[in-house]
């Protein structure tokens, strides 16, 4: 019923005006021709004219609610002079005007208008009407205040419903924005993981291909051995890429239980780079401490990406990885210097090409460090080469650890 009324009020306001106007004129006409006892008193021309003016004035309640109250109040006061007694039926236009004023304006305005109207009508009834009991004449005070109270209640209810709808719309917008943010974060995470997984193996394969090309003429047996390692590197890349894509395509299935790589796998990682022709020295400072899974994975990926950049952009250089533990943090440092004595005639790129600032490697490392509450710095070394330093907390919140598993 409420929904039907709301649709009629929004879609057919003129139709409701016509129906309401007809009912209003009928009620006013009955009040002007019948007294409270139900006796027909006849319709005086002046009474009919005042009733018609009062009823017609109500049609302006949307634009001028205050003026409508004033006009209907004046007509009601004049009707007390032309009729034996002012009845609620005869004052229907005034009561409607007070209701619409309460609905369309603020509470203070409606309250002042209702009290002023009730006082004026009650005083006029006590002065102008000589017949009837005192209680009946004081009853004007009650029915004059009733429309304002009803209108104020309706206005409060509409405001409450509007506030609920506004909160619901705002909550829906917030949910949509949160969903878009989560999607964007997930896309960045997937891109970062794919970069870390694929770029590492491709960089090793590229470095090994360069070595094989260099050894092809002078040492063909060694060149064939290096080429066989390229097959291993590319096969590992394809395997990890297939596993990652398969996991994304089967979102409803549980994630694999294989643990994420951590610093305990650094010897295997360094061995892979050394087989590709990149000499790497590993140093551990301080007493090794347990790391949360998120920090452990982040430290491993930073070392992996840093060594991959050395293999890609500083071929012929060596690298040094230092893991330093303190009471609350772990420091990861990867530095590459000049050409290794065993590098032979492998070319070394100039320092301007070492940083790899044109790619996403440094961006991904900074994002990983920031995600676990750490920070990362990367810059050229004064004596040549490049230095990557990351400081990470030993442990992070449970939510961060869960995201990195």
C-alpha cells in the first residue's frame, strides 16, 4: 500500500490534487450546510464563497505553504462570523494547510504555526460562539494542533527513509570501490609474481645463451653443456608459469600446499646463477632468526630479482649477497661490482645501464618491501656497479603472512 501511494505521489501528482480537491470541497460544503448535530442549516452565499476560496487556496501548498496557512486561517476566522459554530469539517482546508506546512517545512515553523492557529481559533471560538459547552469550544485547541503533529511525524519518517536509502547507496558505492581496489591490488600482485618467476629463468637462459655463443667455437663441449642448462632453465620457467596460470584458472580449488621459497633456498638460487656464469658470494651477519612467511618470501624475491638484474644488465660482473640479522629486523643487501677475474672477455655494461630503471623489477621489489612494513633503496655505487638494500621486520601481521602464502 505504501509503495503504491509513493508511486502515485511521484508519477501522478495532478491526479491526486484533483481527487483531494474534490474531497476537500465536499467536506467543506458539508461543514457549511450541516451543524454538529447533523441538522441542515442551509448554505449562505458568503459562507459558500469563503469555503470555496479556502479549499482552492490549498492547491498552492507545494510552492507557498506559509501563504496557504495564512489564507485558510483568515477564511476560517471569517466563517466563525457567518456560521453558528466552527467545526472540523468546515475548517478542513485550514487543517490540510497546517499538515502540508509541517510536511514541507522545518519543525520550528510548523510548531509555531500550529500553536498560533490553535490559540487564535480557540480565542475566537470562546468570544464569538455563545452556545455549546465550554469543553466543546475548547476542543478547537485539540483538532487545530493535530494536523501539525501528524505532518511532523510524516516528515520525520520520510527523512529517516531518505537517510537509510542514502546510507545504503553510499555503502554500495563503498563496496564497489573496495571491490575495484581489491581487483587492482590482485592484478598488481599477479603481475609481480609472474615477473619474479618468469624473468628470473629467462634472464638465466639469456645469460647462458651468451656464454654458449662465446664458447661455441673454442670449447664446443662446454657450449653444449651450457645449452643443456638452458633447457633446464626454460623448462623450470614453463613449469612455474603453468602452475601459476593453472592456479588462476581454477580459483575454486584449494591452493597447493607447496611452501613458498625463503632464505633457506638461497644456496640453490645462487648455484643457478653461478652455473649461468655469475659469481655470487653469500655472507650472513648476526645470528639467523626465524622470519614470518611473508618476510621470508619477500627477502628471497628481492635477492632473486637483484641477481636477475645483475645477470641481465651487468654481464661479466660479480655479485655479493649479505643477510644481516638484528633484534627486530633483517637487512638484505645485494651489490655488484666490476668484472670478475674469471669473466674472460664477457662484456660489462656501463653503469648507466645497470639499474634497470626502465623495467618493473625495482618497482616490484619496493612494493614487496612496503607490503611487509619494510623499505628498499637502490642506487649506483660510487666505485661502479649497483647496490640494493632492503630492511624488513622479522615478523608482520597475520594478514600479511596469509597474503604471501
